[in-house]
C-alpha cells in the first residue's frame, strides 16, 4: 500500500483512538465499524488538508490536485465521504 495512504489511514485511526493494526482495510465496510464526532472529523479534515496541501509528493500520489486550496479541500471531503468513520449522533 502507498506509504502516504498508510499515513492517512493511521491518522484516521488515531483521530478516534483506534489501533491501525486492528482494522482490516480489505473488509468492504471497514469504515462503518467505528464512529467519530463532529470535532474529530474536523480535526482529521484539517490534518489531511495540510498533509496533502503542504507536500507536493503526497498531493501527486494521493490526488490529481494542483496546490490549490479549494481543490485540496474538495479532495479531502471526497475522501472523508467515502472512507471516513460514521458520524455519531452525539
């Protein structure tokens, strides 16, 4: 797996206190096994934005974005919509 994708997935897990090694990312609904709250989702969103926006190599390997704030934010939002944890009710 791409090292930058691994870093993103590790941070996704760290954001909610889950051990990256315990998640089977080959399972179809791996991201439905845990929840995060709004604050955690925003924390991850900010982290991922800076991770791809501030690093040309990461951005090229994970997205097709230029170093454009709007494009990078959209890429992060798409990632979260597809692979983020379920949002908790509380």
